[in-house]
C-alpha cells in the first residue's frame, strides 16, 4: 500500500490554493485533507471570494470506488464554495481519467507539465 500524504499552501495574493497529494487514500485521510482544505481556504470563503486550485498528483494512486465517491462529493462542495477552476498535474492516465469522471461538477483540467497547468489556471 502506498502511504497517503498531502501538503497544502495558500497563495492569497493570487487567489490560489496549491496542494500536493500522494499515495492510496482511505476515507479518514481524505476527510483530513478536505477539512484542511476548508480551513486554509477561509481567506477566500469567509469573504465570498472565488479562488483557483492547483493540485500536484504525480505520486497519487488510482483510488477505490468508495474514495472516488467521496472525491466527487468533495469536488461538488469545492465548486459550491467558490473554486472557479482546478488544474491538476498528474502523470498517470488512469488517475487523470478518475479525476475527470469524479470532478465533473468543477471546471477541472489535467496536465502533464506544471507550467501548462499554471498558465491555464491563471488565464
């Protein structure tokens, strides 16, 4: 099993939240991640400001169905909280397919190169 981990940073002047996530997750890890995202996005959500999200999932594994369902719910909640677009860096086509399927509630796009992802995110 690939150990799950994440880090999250806020770039408030740019109106962006950046995260790195890796491994195969369980429901608790995804819940911890979701709560931390919610906490760190407060500079935007408390002031009803929309924001953008950049995710680095190069070392993220394809998740099982239960986690995928929870991912979908998290994407729906993120869209409702003001995430206007999400650029995701990933190298696995299977992960990209899962993200596109579960992230249909969002303006989400996957990329192979960081610069391309950030250009799209900021356009």
